[in-house]
C-alpha cells in the first residue's frame, strides 16, 4: 500500500502547470494537496469587514438635482421634397367643389416640426359604397343603416353629420361577379353624389382591370375639370390609356402596388411617360393591425425617406386604405370580456392602424368609422401644433 501511495503523489510543479496550460482546466479526484507555505492575496475593495452589531445602517445621500447634459437636435439635410397634389377643383378652377385639398410638399419626415413644418394637413376621407349589401361590421353598419340603399344620401350623411372633408365613392356593382353594372349606371351614381355634396371626391373601382378602365373613362369624361382622385391604376391595367384619360380630363390618380418599393418605382416610372408628377398619389397597400401592419409601415416609411433623400420616383404623397383595419377579425368578432365590447374595439383597431401609418408619412386616409376618423383628426391637430395631446375617453364614449 505504501508503494502505491507513493506513485499517486503529484508534486505541485511543472507537470501540473503544463496540464493547465494545455487544457485550461483539469479535474482532480481523490487528491490531497499539501503546502509548505500558503500566500493569500485580496483585491482592494473586495474585503468585507466584520458586521457591526447594534449600529444603524449608513444613510445614503439622495440627489438634489438632475444631472445636466447637452442635447443637439439631430438635423439631417434632405435633398428631396414630396410632390404636391391638389384634389378637387373649385368653380374658379373649372370644377364645382366648395374647396380644394392639397397634400404632399413635405421636406422632412412626418411631423419633424423642429426641422420643417408640414405644409399641408393630411386628409381624412370617408368611404361610401354603391352596393347596399357590402359586408360591414356591425359597429360600422349601425351608423349608416338608414342610407345604405341610397349612395348619394350616404355621402351626404358623412359630410353633414360626421364632417367628412372628402368622399371615397367605391363602385362595387360594376364587378362582373356582383352585378356587372354598366359604365352608364356608374356615371349616374357619380353625378348624384357630386350633386349631393360639395367636397372633393375620389372614385374607386372593383379591381377588375378592364371594367375599372371602362368605368373610369366614362366618369372622367362627364366630370371633366373636377380633379377627381381615381383609385386606382395598377401594373396589370392599361397604364397608357388610364394615364391619358386622367391627363385629358384634368383628374388625379392613385398608383397602387402591393408592398413592394421596386414595383412602386416601376409603376410611377411608366406613368411619367403620360402624366405629370403632380397628378400621382402612391398607395403601397395597407395591412391591418395584427395582419401585417408592420410591413405596411416599413414600405411606406422607406418610400417616404427615399423620396426625401432625392429619389425622383418615390417623392409622391402616400395614400392609405385604413378601412382595411376592419378586415381583421379581432376588430369585429365576438371575443372574451378581456377584449372589451366590439363597439369600442373596432374603432380603436381602425384608429391605431391609421395613427401608425400617419407616423410613416401617409397624406391621404380612407376611413369608415366616425369615432376612428374623429380621433385620428384630433391626433393630426395635436401633432401639427404645440397644443397638449387630447384623446378620446374610450371608457365613457357613447356610440
């Protein structure tokens, strides 16, 4: 046994140090280490004194003032400027509207008031449909039920009761899969709306490229000079024909693409061959809160910043179909009590969607719920002025 013990004795010397250097870490088991001399070194500040029994803990001095630090506003030099587009024409300009609305003209990101005031206020327009069977959430339909059968009265209600500064007239009956209404029927409805209200209007199609072009052509001709905003021209339409009728009859148009900055550039570039830049508004698609809103925000913000930095193909005002917020099922379906009543949840959903894209630089909003439109309108006022923020009391709000 003594001989075996003698073999397991490992001097704390060269061999151990070589092992540590090679493996950085070694594990010893059943080892006994003896020292002739042990030296301990303590790092200053790490030695803890023995606890003092019976003495009160030291009192920490409280700060009497905040630390002072210098701050410089992060100003950037933006070489570009967003094109101004005027919507609607007064009698002196060849139309019949009570007033015109101009959007665009920004020289800095949205509401950088410390650098450049927004020259024009974003516009909130109310959606109106020519089809009484349009599927609307209950929280929205309750406001328009008496006028669903009369498109002109619907538009009039939005202006006189809810203060709409512009009307988006969407033609769904022209859809070949719905009623396949004729361009002549669409012209009649458009004329009735123009007579019922005196605010600028926008004309929206059904999404069928050929039918939309036929209807746009018929309406553009009989409303010459009104500077209507046609919604919209897409890459799969006859771009030359659409642009030519917009130019010929003195209107404006939304260039619609689906969340792709490069496709937005492509469509704008093709329009430039036939149409002045001050007739074009961009729409890169609005996705609802919880359904891709972050993607919509990113594309719009990228487009706006590119335009401000000098990109000549992206320096256009931005449009948002904020009504798409109601496509989110959470905005209208029955859910648990923690989600609150649908009558409030839906308007909040539309408001948050609109506010998010407002901060991305959107100039033109298509909305539907009166409370959501009113709240976004108040937010725009607060952001464009030095007033303290005012918000809706959602808890006690009566709808």
